[in-house]
C-alpha cells in the first residue's frame, strides 16, 4: 500500500515502515486493510499461499518468534485499529488454523487484567470489543457486513440475548481450554458446518453454534477453496 499526494504523484521514496500518508499505522499495516476483498488482495500478492506466508511475517520475527505486541512498523500492532482485523484474514486464505493460533496468542499475551490490561486507547470500546469477539470465537468479516468469521471460543459456553426479542445466540465449545484452541468441527443448529464463516442470518436470526476443539491444528477443516470467505 503506497500513499499518493493530492496531485496524484507517489510519496517517495517508498518505505513500507513509513507512516507518511497513513494514520496510526504504516504502509505495511495498511496493506492488509482489504477485508471486503481478501481474495482480490491475495491474487495481487501472487495467490493465497504467498499471501499467507507474507501474513506469517506480519505476526512473526525472522526467527519464528511471535511479534504481536507492537514490535515495530513492519509487524502487527494491537494498539490501533488499522490492522487489528489481520489475524482473521487467514480464514479467507485457506489457513483457518492460523487464525485460531494467532488470535489465541494475542488474547493470552496482549490482553491482561489490571489498569493496563488493554493494549491501547479503548476508542469507543474497540479494543474491548476485539477481545469479546475473539473470546466468543466470532469476528465481523468487514464493515457493512453481518457475516462472521470463526475461530475457537475461549469459553465452554456463551449465550448472547440481543435486545428487541431477536433470536438468542448460543455458542458451545465443551473442550475449550488453554491448550484446546484449534477447531476440529463445527455444527450450526445441529447441522455440520464446513466453512470458516457464517452468513448474516446468524447475527440477524440467532441460533446455536457448537465447536469441537483440540490441541493440534486441523489443516483440513474449512479449507475448501470453493467455500472460503470472499
């Protein structure tokens, strides 16, 4: 993602670590800000596999260690909005187990109890909402869409009772634990659910979601290219 000036010329020299032309993030952060067309972004990067490898580098240091606490402009920054959706992009890249792994790493190491428990300014509740969604194992796919992306719930059971007598949402994950953070299978309203996302009817009408979890990545669940989030 490269910034342009008002006259249409590029901001040069280009540096992906620069925040020139960007707000609260670098060019390396903003390149992932295409949640409405992840497949198009992946195509521009050379395909889903290459995009996933590039996303790996956004969350990890060259030695493979995690970098999710704000480790510089070339890596994930949990303190500002432009990149906080990025862990969920793996679902659309055909690697949903990496979303599950990355989200849980952030939940466990970035968010803590106490006065400084949030990673950044809780702008209108955004940082708190990120945690709540992640703990539920649901995350909005893109602004303006009621679709949800799926990850592993933190709690064995969660119940959401929307206002206005709308349908209740019940999320069950009996095996949920610190180690069981990978999805093996999902059922929606007692029926096998094979995709890593839910359409807007779940948010609108409610229903039940039951996830079977394990302690090892399942690289076969929700990876069919025909069923990936767009």
